[in-house]
């Protein structure tokens, strides 16, 4: 297994790497281009739980009370 930056995941996949993980716009664009498919998402395995933690200062929370956090779904793609 070779660790690569997410931004090069799609290219590595198309050049012969067997699997990669992508999320957000990188995932969406890769799937739009076709010839790859989703194997599974973290939520498929673990349900609607967070895979990590967010640590925010109380001042940030107070100053940004109207802000909304959006959870990214990470998926494994196969070529």
C-alpha cells in the first residue's frame, strides 16, 4: 500500500492503482468522469457516525453560532 495525497487519488487509480479513497468534490468529479465505481462508504459500514473529532474553542462557537458543520462522506473507489 502506498499513501498518496487525495488530490492525486483519481489519477493513480486510472493509472493502475487498485483502490483509493476520495471525498467531496474530488469524489464527485471522479465519479462523473466514469469508469470507476464506489465499493463502499464509511457510513455503509459504521452507520451515520463521525470518523473523527472536531475541536473548537468556545469563543469560535460563540462568534459563529449560525455556522453549520457539514460531515464529508469518504468512499472507496474501484477502477
